[in-house]
C-alpha cells in the first residue's frame, strides 16, 4: 500500500470518530504566604483551610468500588512562588500497612501514594511523584507512547509518619521539577493514586476506566493557580570520584551535570566530563548467534528524560561510548596487542520540552574521543598506534505534535559524523500514532530512511511499519505489516538486527477487567506471523502461538505459552553469508513453557518458570529444556535476599561453525548453560542502603566430531567428510563472574555518596567436558580484577546560591 493511502486512512479514521465525554473532578487550590513544614505532621495553618480531594474509587483489580470506611483518603494542596505542596491523610489499619524499605524508584512490597501533575492539561504528558509508606521516593514521566519512565529523576522533598489510624504524607514539589507555561491563570491536569500492597488494589481520585484509552484521559483538574513567579530553573550536580583499579595508583575524576530551564517548558541537561565508573555490570552471556549481544543502558544520563528521543526506536544509547567501529590494518608479522573495548564519551547534552499546544521538541548531542588500537611486530616487539574510532559526533532532532489527548505525529532525525575516512550515518523517520477520540481503535504508521556515507559510496535504505487494532473492551485484535529493504541500516545510533524483510502479523486477545470468583486478573492472546524476504520475494517462515496470564485472589501469578513454527523455515542469517543469500532449513520447531509466582508480600516468595522445545523432523533429534528458580526471603522491612538459579540443556542444536574455502561449515552440538546469581539489600532507612550483587554464568558447547557442509538448497551434508580436526577446536567452555558490593548515602536532597567494591573474572577455552566446579576452579586461577571507587555528588540549586548573596534586612 502506498504511503499516501496510509495517510488518507489515518486522517479519515481520526475525523470520523466521536469525542468521548469524561467527567472530571476539580480541586481548587489557594496560594499561601506561609508554606507548610514538610515533616508528616499536619499542624500547619494552611491545611486547615485547604479544599479536600476525597472519595477515591478502585480501578484495579475491580473498577468502581468505593473505598472502605477505614481506608479513606483525604488530600489537600497549596502553592507559593517556589513550589506545590501536598498533604495526604491515608487511613488504614497499621498492621495492614506494607512498608518495605527500598532504594529510590524501587517499589518493593510497600503501599504508596502518588500524584500525577499535567501542567499542560493535555492528557498525554504527566509528571508523577510517588511516596511509599516506608518514606522512599520514586518519580517518573509518563506518556501513552512511552509509558512510565522511571529513569527520570527530580529533586523534591517528602515526609511520612505512621499514625494510629493510617499514615500521613507531606510533599514539596519545586517548580524546577515541572514544566509549564507562564499564563496568568492556569488549569492543570491532576490525579491521585493510592495502592494497598496487601491485596494489590489501587484507587484513584478521579475514576479510571481501564477498558479503553490511556490513564491521562481520566485526570481531574487543578484550578486556582494564579500569577506564579517561578524561580530560575538552574541546578548544578558537581561530582568527584576516585577509582582504584587492582589497587594501583588511584584515578581521580571531577565533573559536573547541569540542568537549566531555557524557557518555562524547555530544559537543557548536560553532562560535562562524564563519569560512568559506577554503572552496573552487564549480564554477559555466551553468544553463538549471528547477531550482536546487546545490554540495557546503565548510565543515568542516557536513561533520564529520553522519552522524546525514543520515538520510532531509532536511538540505542549504548552506541555512544561502545566498542570502536574500525579494524586496524595488520601487516606481516604483526598482531593487535591491544584493542579498546569502549570509546570515551567526552560530553553530552539534551534539550527537550513541550509547548502548551502539544508541540514537543528534543535535541540530543554527544561527542566521543579518538580511540587507538596497539599493533605489535612479533619479530621486533616494536608497537605502533592506529586510530580505530575517530572523534565522533552523535545527534538527534525530534519534533512531535500531540493532539486529541491520545495521538501524535513525529519527525525524527539521527546523525553520526566521524572525523576522517570513517563511515557517517543519517536516519530520518516520519511517525504517526493515531487513536480515534472514543479511544476504541488505534493506527500506527512509520516510514524510515537510512543513509550511510561509506568509502564505496552512499547506501540508502527504507523501512516501514503499519499497524491497526481495536484498543478497547475485553476482546481486541490487530493486524501489522513491517518492511525493510536490503540497504536499511540504523546501527550507528540505533539498533536493528536484520533488514530485507516483509513480515505480516495478526493478533487477538481477551482479558477481564472485573475479578471473577477465583481470579483478580486473566488475559489470553494468540498470534500468527508470516515472514518473507523483500528481495528476492520469497517465503522465509511462519509461526503461531498462544499466551495466558492470570492472578488468583491470593495473589498467585501463573501462566503458560506455546509457540510452533510449522513446516520448513528458511534461516538466511545463521549461515553468515548475506551477500549470496545462503540459507539454512529447519522444520516443525515447537516450544511450550509455563511459570508461576507466589505472593511476594510473604516472608518467603518464589518465582519459577520452565520450558521445553523440540524439532519434529524424522532426520533430526533436537530436544531441549530449561528452568529458572528464584526464591526471595524478606526477613523484615529492611533486609531482603534473593537467589536465582537457571539451567538450560540443549541437545542436538545445529549452527554455524566456520568457513573452509567457499564451504559454510555447520555442526551439531550439545549446549549446557548454568547461571547462579545472588542479590541482597539492607536499607537502614530511605537514605542509607547496603547492597550486594553476585553473578556467575557458565556455558559449554560440545560438537559432534563429524561436521556438515551447507548445501545450496539449505540442507546439511556430511559427504565432504569434514570433522572438528579441519577447523580450530570449536568446543567452548565459557565462564564469567561479577561481584558488586555497594553502599549509598543520600545525605541531602539530590546529593549522594556512593562507595563501590567490584571484582570480576572471565575465562573461555575449549575444555567443554569439564564439570561446573572444574570450570569454576579454572576461572578462579585467573587473576582477579579488583576495583574500588568512591563517588560524591552534590546538588546545588542556583536560587539558594542567589539567596545566600542577597543583602539581609537590618533590624
């Protein structure tokens, strides 16, 4: 279907819909000259005269249930020129209040109170602030397209007090944490949430209908805000760190992060001389597949406030500072003696915000340093340097227009420019996410174009996505089509494993919104996928399956999933010969799995999942199974430990081994993987925490002696007589160990001291027949890498600095 047809359908779909009328509660707020003290004690005069928000309604697991008499919630608000103030009296039986101490943004097993503020009142851009019964804070930005982003962090104040008939919350949210217009009179979107962890029920001030639309459409309104004179939104986060690597000479770092409110609605965030030394370790695994192994982002600057930049999935932040892209030239008698694993990030900044009329604009820029590899002459021992990653600039520009409280159209451009003869990249995407005004149907359309500037010329690629689905009620369904040609490549700043495809999918689901006699939640969905190459236009595979998830009244979660790939499947990636489009055939692959999770409110809880897979082919004998067991013990509200054991056994797998001349060599192999991980945390209070994380991953791969050559028809043959003696020993024993012990102390709002001790080990050899403990002994014969780091970050508000220099009045 042509692009203009997509646009026509989307436009007609939107215009023909009818606006749903949602009744909104309203809370009038009064300005104060005497702000309340944030101490959890409601004895301030301003609370005696403030209007009340009350009569909360349950929306999960059941909708429309009024709150119980002993669980009433009353909320009051006020404001001045510095902040919004909130007081909540949350009635409950003290013995029912769940209050596990956790680190910031970690929900744990705690009740919470939350406020969602939407200064633009557009139903799409919320700023959410959570306070748990333990006193821990969490905050997030939220939108229909990106969900809740807890990577965003603000500096604000709160206090909690447990009383005889419940608990009390007081909050102070400075204007520097919000973005709003400078209108003389303002009306904000407003919602309050309260969760009771003991039965996992959740209530809201303005009723929510979970059967359709996003939750922002069900906000009430905050009225009465007048003549706000917000302070300059400028904050500094200077930091210093010291790192001992294997207890050698310490490495000292000094840097600073900055936040500046350019206008009322737009903010600049910058990290100058960044320090990511205390980012969590990656869960490295043995990778036998044709695609790169990727990891989640661990660096706070790249996880915070990036909702705009994630539009269209064109931004994979781990590209910035990842391994170099170049390969050194090696002459005779030379070898690469040192190839850096990562590139240093020099600085990064982002500017983002949204106007009152829903226009969002985001700009991101980062610069990485020149990186060199070391090449050594094996005869003379003389070394030389060669640039494998030049000075590089990464940037993103996003323009996003929201409308109707549920829809948006976006234009995004990403660009990577490298100094010298290295490759450059540019990607542009046009995106539309349209729901009708009754929030019953949704259409998504995306067109993306990539351009690579290579030494051999310009490579241009194109990709598209079309999705249409029913988005309301118990029964839902959808259809989608995704396409990419051979030249589509976004991997300089994005993440895309494959191109050259034309895939179709159909989904159908059923879910309940009201509890039954035995279940709180129940959902089941089924799907069918049909896959083709774009060029040549040929079938590659298909699959169908079913997923089921449910929760009982006793808060036991369970589910199962089945997936089957019927008939012959044509894998064009495993042979690693994309130029000649070689493929490998397998057929009738099936998987079945199940899981359950016990009530996590109990002292002892358990997660368990298992699965089994096989190929139903008379010529092959593939069978595998896996299981994962994770018990968690919560000794008290401060101390928790968790252990996870994973086992995977794959017998009869076939995959790529190597190339011999023009022949592509495959082997049949048995793969065993074991993962042990342990985590524990002791939270002295919401501001002091001690945590430990340990992970050991071990995997062995043992090949049959006889190897296969891949035939042109995709089948495997042993007629050429290849064995493991014809290639470097392909057997693998892979073992990795990571240990982190961390202490953190938030000694002031936004200010933190963190001490980290880390050690790690890695070993890979061909001893695939070694037992787990033999392999572990070999691993610990390697020199242990010790790292100790200490990092101090301090939060400075410009307005406090300015106030310190104001001349004090004389008596």
